[in-house]
C-alpha cells in the first residue's frame, strides 16, 4: 500500500519549457526529472534562478518533486522558478505580495520568433544585389 503525501502544485512555463512542480511541506531535497537539481541543471547560476522563490520566502528546507520537458536548461530553470512561486502561493497566500513584488509570479512571454519564407532567419534577409 502506498502512502499519499500532501503536496502543493504549481505549473511554470518559459520559452519552450514546461515545469510541473509538487512542493512538499516536509524537509528534504529538490528532485528534477529523477535527479538532484544541481545534477539536472548543471550550472550554479541556473540553480540559483530556479530556487529564487524558496530563498526569498525563507523556505529553503522544503522538498519538491519537479518534472520538466522541452527547451533548454535556461528555459527549464525559469519554468521551475515560476512553478515553485505558484506552488508556494497555493501553500501560503501571505507569500504572494513578496513574490509578486520581485516579479516571480509573472510569466515571461518572450519566445523565439518564427522564421519567414523568403528570409534566412526570422528577420535576416538575403543579401541584396543591385545588378
């Protein structure tokens, strides 16, 4: 028989990445796609971006289980940050003003512009020849 743990859920998106975050109120570590967060994201800068909501609200001891897919590591760390912030708001509504004032509850809507036909990239045109 499995035991059901109580968790708080949040979803984050950034560029082409999606993160589904479950925050548990017990102390523990943060698991991303079955690995430790430092192992999954690699660089310390990306880990700091992802864990910013926990540090700002002094909830460093919480454990979380995160599933991410799509995009690269930078987009995934931004998606994790948004998902954690939303899950913390579900857990404790009094944290919302602090997270909102630091811009952690705002979805960054900047995505890659699509390539247009007749052009080399989204806006780069082939070289113009006069004659």
